[in-house]
C-alpha cells in the first residue's frame, strides 16, 4: 500500500487561520455576558466578574440627578395647560426640548433654580408631543429622560364660556354665568375647580340650572365699585366619563355704581335709582293685557343701538305664519330675557301712549326717535345711562314672575333655593 501525504499551500493555510479566528471571535462574543465585559481594553480576557458586578460599577458612576416628566410616557387625553412639567431632584436641568409630531418646537422655560420646566403657553388639542430632558448632578454627570404623549381631543374635552368678559365694567346685578359645551356629569368636581370671589368679602355661591349652565352670585346684589375674580382650574378635571376640562383661566371684572330701575306696569312709569337715590322717572308702555310683561328682577344682558325685532322669532305670528310685527330698526334696545323681553325705544307709537297705555307684546317701551340719534329722548338717556348687568325690576303686571334661568335672572330665586342648587 502506498501512503500519500497531503500538503497545503501557504494561501490555504491562511484561509484556515482566518476561519479559526472568526470562530474564535464568535466564541468571545457569545461569552460577553459571562466574562470579560469589565476589561478596560476590550481584549476579551475574562476577569471573573459577573454581569451584575459590571452593572453595579456602571450604576455607581451614573449621575445622581433624577428627572421626572409628567405626564407619563405614552399618556393620552393630556390636558393643555398645566399637565406638562419636568422636574429634577439631586441635580439641575440643563436642557429641555419639546416638539409636536409636526416638528414644531414648544417654547418653555427652566426655573431660576434649575429644578423645573414647563411650557410657556397652552398646547394644541389632538396633538402628539415628544419631550427630552437633560440634567446634571453636583459632579457634572448627566442624566437623560424622554417621554411622548398625546393631548386631549375635542371629543374628549370640555370648555366653559363665561360672562361677563375679562376686564368688563358691569352693573350690580351681573352674575358670573358659565355655559359648558358638553353636559357635566361630575358637577361637584367641576364646581370645586371654579372659584368666584369679591373684594367686598360677600359670600358667593354657584347654582346649576342644568347640566351645562352654572351661575355664581352673592345673596344680595354685588356691592358697588367692588372687584370680582373668577378662577377656572379645569385643566384635567373630569367632567364626564372620558371627558376632561382644558381651561386654566383667571378673569376679573369691575362692578360699577349701583343702578336699579323699577317699572310699574300699573302706573306705567319707571323709576331709576342710582346708589339708592332717584335720578329720573320715565313714562313707559309695557305689555298689553293680551301679552303682558313678565314680573320680576331682570338683568340687562345685551345692548344694541338699533336692532331688528320680528315677532315670528318669539312666537307671535299671524294666520300666514308671518310675524305679527317686524321692525328692522328698533332703537336703544337692551335685552332682559333669553325669550325676547327687551326694554327699548319706541318711535312708531304715539307720544300719548307713554305713561297711559300698555301696548307692547311684552317689552317695556320708552319714547324715542327713529334713527336712535336724538340724545334728548327718554330711551336714549336710559340707554346711555345703563350698563350691562344693571337691574330692571317689573312690578304690578298681570303676568307671572320670569323664570330664574330665562336670561341672567337668578335673583328671582331665594337664597335657600339658590344654595340648594350648588354641588359643593
């Protein structure tokens, strides 16, 4: 038998050497969780330390700064005003960046002590935001934290529109009236997040007329020349299942001089009192016997130098369905009820009716001139002398007392009934 010895070329030996090295590398990599990860030179030589030892060493060298981001990563239905904050303990914030999913940067400010950050304005609804924060501890070691979240959608949020407007000067009868765009189920939670205070120190109580309207007033009219402050801290407050508030508002309004006018439907005169003193008596024409004026305390809620009044809009129609009246330029009109009661100028009636005959469809008419440009007319004087929020009280009319929720007329409810409608 002949024996043959196989020889390898130099190139062949190099290939085998490369394969051996590659396999050796695989073995080293597969063993990284069990050995030489602590080797500072990365030579792959085992040190005998476990991964737990390695992790402990890394943690020991980590920054002590602890960053907290609210809301939590992945949160949904986040509020628009005060829900987003970044805070740090055992360190100071050095950089915070926040962007919408469209890439728009959100302006924010780190506090003077470096311990917190918050956006400078309200966020947008139905928008996803990403937030990244960096902080340093006393030794200059950095810590990082990231989070993303989505703000509440219009379908999952509610807002409250309120009257009077911020900064407005109003009469002593003006309540704070808030109308919510969605029905409120948890009235206690919502009312607890709203406060109304007066510089006069008067007790102010809220009353729910329905699931979407909440009014505030004191027992008696506001004190003249006082300041009333409304605070709405509704951001994140759940008003109904899955529906949260998004407002964080503060508004103030000024109470002017006290003006309360009394319309006597029987004597057909109106007495105007300012700060308790009679300043003028004006002949009027109230609602006719067939369509009398409501009795009760009514608050002026709107003022129009001229406006159209069509009977069809308030149920006064003829056999053809047309309005029994349609006057396109009623002068000096001031609304007293939601249902259409006004105190206004009347230029189409004879001068003789004022102070002698009730002729209207339920409004209170004062003598006036067409065009609303004659300041000498009684209606013009009263219009110029009145503020939104002034009170006009009607007495001695054959009609019933106006309902408290028909306009801003909660004064027609006694204090015990009013307080019984509070949810707190």
